[in-house]
């Protein structure tokens, strides 16, 4: 073997033996299944294909509550992911989890990332920022409730599909007509507390709790048992008694009934768009959430639901650089506009909303801009910028129990809401004591 041949063979052997430069792995835990799960996978795969330094691995950890609990348990065990999806009502819990999270603004600053907090839509960003305006987590899937309308069901009942449904008074008249025509499900809902108490309160500029709904301190008390809330819940209780409102469950069980064509009207997240467009075999509309016409302050603005992405503490600098790159990727106008158009979730940046309009999406899909308009038409008040309440996932469970008693005819609205406030305040006092 000549020296040249030997050197070439040695170089080839060394090349084969040398390990490939390892990618830094980023763990991302989320709560999405079905079509939304597929779209998250698509985003992750697109990011991984766009660069070679990092590899994001997305893992479904159950529903929103289960994902939050899994993240807390993992942190206690020292096995936390880099990024954890947490639904909006878990915000106060995450803020109080001392040492468990690294605020997004710090992650971006430490990574030297180009990050402009002012690029994010105020009504979305405000939910996840500190009192001094620093972003704590990244808005990811932000939605707001709207009214979905089965136009075919209205037509079949002899009702003009373009009937005005702006107010609950008008909705009541249509429910009467639907019931008379033999509809088995004139109205159903998803997420009853979120839509019919939390958003109802904001939309009518009525406090849900004191201290600006918890934004001004943990020494807050619930107040969703006022006249507007009692009137609305009692009206829905009457509709339930008369078979005009059909209760299907605490989460989004009613979605299957609407998508299957059984129900005429459906109050749900704007993010229902992905599933409804995919499954509905009927003509549908998306309309603004109705309001009570005799409440002077209405309509104000609705508030968001959904989740944000929290960066967990205890990771390496290299992992945080990868997290910063991934979050910037998710926030880019092109990625965010596609997410908004595919899902019905709000665009989290103005640039994504502008790009969607420029691409003609709103013109081609009438009603898909309803959620954006509903959130941004008015400057939020202290009653309508959102909720920041400790133990709110458990408080929602209490509200669900009491609302179910109204739908079943076992309690009137005043008694049920009074009890929910009393029981919920007990949890708030415990949270306050633990976070002084």
C-alpha cells in the first residue's frame, strides 16, 4: 500500500468513525389531539427541517388539566420538559410556582434573540405579562367564544338563515321558533363557565372578581353572582327546562352534536373552526357572541381562552437558545398566519393578522375575522382584560357543579351562583395564604 493510499484510507476511516454533531433536544409537552395535534406536529416538523442545531420533540400529555399536573409533577421530580403548554386559567398558578419557570422575556434576552413584545396583540399579550409589562409566557393558542350557526337547521325550521342573532333577546326568539319546528337541539355550548360566566361578565363590563379580576393582587374575591350573571344563567336554566338549551358536558362534548348537524346554535371557541370546517356536512356561519341588549355597557370585548407556552427552569443555556429560536419561529408572521387560518385561533401578532388579510383569507372565508374584531373593537377595561385567579381550574369545577344544578332544575341561578362564589372564595383564601 502506497503512502497516499494509506492516508486516504485512514482519512476515510476517521470520517466514518467521527460522530455527527449532536443536535440539542428540546422537549415540548402539549395538550392537543386530533386535527390540532396534527397541526402542532406539522409546526414542529417544519421548525426541525428549517435548521440543524436543535430538534424539538412534541409529546401529548393529556387534556389541559392533565398537562399542567404532569408538568408540575415532572418539575418536582427534576424531569421537567423545556416547554410546557398551560391553559390560561393556570397562569396564576405558574406565576406563583417559585423557581419552576424562566420568564420568556428573560429567555429571549439571554439568548440574544430579536424579540419585540410590542409586536404581540395587546388583548392577547396582556393575559401573560407581569404588572410591569414583561412577557412571562408566549401566547400560543388564543381563542375567544363566538356563536356558531347551522344555516341549514334554521332554513329547515322556516327561519331566515341571515336572522339577526346579535342579542340574547333575539336568540331567545329564534330558540322559540326552532323548538316549535321540532328541533331536538336548538342550542348547546362548550366550556360553560368560560363562555357563559367569564366571557359574559367581560362582554358586559361586569366584574367577575374584585381587584381587577385578580390582576391587582391575590387578595381578591369572586363577584360573578351579580344581576347580569344571574339573569343570564336563569334564562339559560329556563331554556334547559323547556328543551331549548341542551347541556352536553363541561368541556367540548357539545361540539360533536353541532358538527354532526343535530344542533342549530352552538357557543364555543373560535378555534372550533378547524373541526367544524373538516366535519360539518351543512352550511355554517360564525357570528359574534350575543349580548344582552338592555345592558348599557355591552358589548365591551370578550376575553381569551386557550393556552400559552411556559419555559421551565433548570435547563442548559444551549437548550434555552433552542427554545428561543423555536418560539420566534412560532411567532413569525407566516407560521402564525397559517396557524390562525387553519385553526380559528387568534393571530398573536398584528403582522400575522395583516398578512392573513393581505392573503385574502377573510374575504374568502366570511366570519373568520369575527373573533379578532370582537377582541379588539374596544380598549379592555379592568373588567374585560381577563382573569388571574389562583386555583381557578378547581374553581371552574365548582362552577360546573352549580351550573349543572341549574340546568337540572335543582337550583335557581341566584342560589347556585351564591354557593359557587362562597365555595370558590374558600379556595382563593387558601391560595392567598400560600402566596403572601
